[in-house]
C-alpha cells in the first residue's frame, strides 16, 4: 500500500499598517498557495458600507479567524489579511495554528510615511468602495502603536510565550480580543 505524504496547511499572516501592500500580497499568496484569503476590509465594506465601526470590525476579524482555523483543520492554506498590529494577536494566531498542526508564515509590510499617504490617496481616488478616508493624524497614530514583528517572529524562531496576565490560555485571550458578537 502506498502512503501519500501530505504537507501540513499553512497560515499566512500579513502584518502592517494600511496601504503597505498587505492585500496585494495576500491576493498573490491566495493564488500561489491555493489558500483561502480572509480580508477584513472586504467584509466590513460589504456589511457596513461607508461605516467602519471598531466593535463590528473586531467581531468580523474573530469570525474570519474562526473560519480560517477551521479551514486549517480541513487541510486548507489560509491568508489572514489585516494588520495584526500587536504581538499578542500574532502570538495567539501562531499558537492556534500550531495547535492544529499548521505551519505559519508571517509577512511584514512597511513603506515610508510619504509612500503610505500617496497610496492611501490613490486608493481613495481610484477605488473608494474598497477603503475609507484616512487622515494624516490617523496614519501617524497607527504608526505609533504598531508593534513591529521581530526577526524571530518573522522566521518563527521566537517562542510564542505565555498569554497576557489574566488569561490562562491563548484561546482564552483570542476569545476576549475577538468577541463573538457586537456588544
């Protein structure tokens, strides 16, 4: 009897600020790796149009993560296409993927502030149905809070570590960070 060797699925994480190339890369990864692409902005736009309520965005992210984790369990590659600005978010997803026997590839995207502004303006002018207006103040505020992945996070050599205080497991933290419904 011949045994088929199957490669474990991969969770691809796109990390970066708006207008740095995450979705462009996610679309490429989707095709090159036969992956399901889960892009939060597409869902928020479809459900809320010009609105972008933070509480709804968190729930949508959580729902997409649940779909993505189930796809990994079924052996399908997954691309999570939203900023993942905190190390805790990335650690929770790395742990969840590992718990399902999946590999993780993290991709970090960065451009200069001037290039980011240019891309945001271009996207707003050419495809306003895919984005929201972003002020210079918002872009600067977001740049100040993103936790840039370490080289060890990017290549997978940094240990995941324990979840934040008050959370016995990364699954508990994930459920808190990405609530199941809008409150």
